[in-house]
C-alpha cells in the first residue's frame, strides 16, 4: 500500500460561538489531525458523521478529480465530538491531501470553502464552522462571517505572543445534549459583551464571556462552577469551547505548575497543550 499524499490540520478552541450573533471566532491549538490518502480502501472507525464521504462528494461536485483507487488513513490526538473542532481539522487535512495527490492547485480560501461545504453536507455543523475551519489551518484568531465565502469572511484578526500561555483542556466526555440554536440567540446580550471584548482585543475576557453565554444556552451550570474555580486558582480565561463539553483553561506559562497542581485534584481527564504550531506529536491510529 502506497501513501499518495498526506496533510495535517489542528484542533481549535472557541472565542465567540457563531450561533449567538451570526459571527464566530476560534483559535488553533497544538492538537493535530493527520490524514493520509493511500492506494487501498481502509476502514475509518472515527468518522462518525461519514464526513469523508461528504468530502468526496463535494470534491467531485466541484469538478475535481479523485484518484482511481484510494482510501483514507487518519491519525489524531484530538478528542472527537467534544467542542475541539475535530470535524474542521479532518475536513481541512483530507482536502489538503486530495489537493496534493491530484495536483488540483487549490489555495487556502478554496480549501476552506470546500471544507465548510463538506461539514454542512455531512450535517456535523449548525453554524457552518467557517471560523473553526479557518482556525484549523491558519495561525492566530479570526472573527468571521460564516455566511460569506472564505476570501470575504474575515472581519477582524490578530495573533498571540508565542510561548506566553499554557492551555489545559478539561475533558468531560462526549457531547450528549442536543443543541438548540434559539437558546443561543436568547443569550445575545452576553454574546454581544464577548464580541465587544473581542473587538477591543481582550481575547481571553471575550473567551470567558462567550463561555458564560454557551453555558446558559446549554443549561450547563456545572461548567460555570468549574470555570469560576479555575479563574480563582489563577486562570486568565476558562470557558466551554464550541458547544461543549470540553472546558479550555488558559493561564500564563509561568503559572502552569500551579494550574496543573490544582487541576490534578479534580476528577476530570486533563490535556495540556499550547496555541497551535507545526509540530505533529503523539498521534493515535484511528
């Protein structure tokens, strides 16, 4: 079996949930999805939404050629279905691999548009995931309009200083509740506060305010308690990412030992990571 092409994309955490105001913002973190396009069909157990089928459909619908014989092989250290944008990472990595294998010559804008269309076709997104998809393959944060084409979607963007922050992800299991878009709209006042903070580049305060709004929209009182305790113990931000249930906790790098010690006393599985870089480590075959 030959590897025809391979590509990777990263996970991300939320700064502003797109269901609240029709605008979304995410930022990449250093958990990776690697996709290999191989010469034989492979079983992929982790593709719960048949997203790879949708990617192939959208690819051919746009007049792009598929290899004659191929399959997919995926390696990842991104928890699936917990708010860490694994679908966006899978879409981007798979499309980048197809782009490389077929010499299609697509740019990032085109990859993002195809990735968003694939996720919508698979039914694994309510907001379109344009912000998540941008975060899966680019650095920094971008406030985007998910209803525009990628090239016209960016409303505001910025970067964070490298090696300044540490991220702790509190894993609380796979999402079990249904997401009601109307409940998010009912929290528009808090989402507007988060948007105002983001516009003023108070990224971490925006993240926390967004988390409060998502917790209210999903009835997740436990998340509010966990976030408040994390901030009391030194976090500069603590919030639900995506629609949950993962909680992202951000602290300054020099405080990571204190935060690690505090979180070790909880009953949750914890992942330590950073804002995204190019390093691909710790992959698990799926």
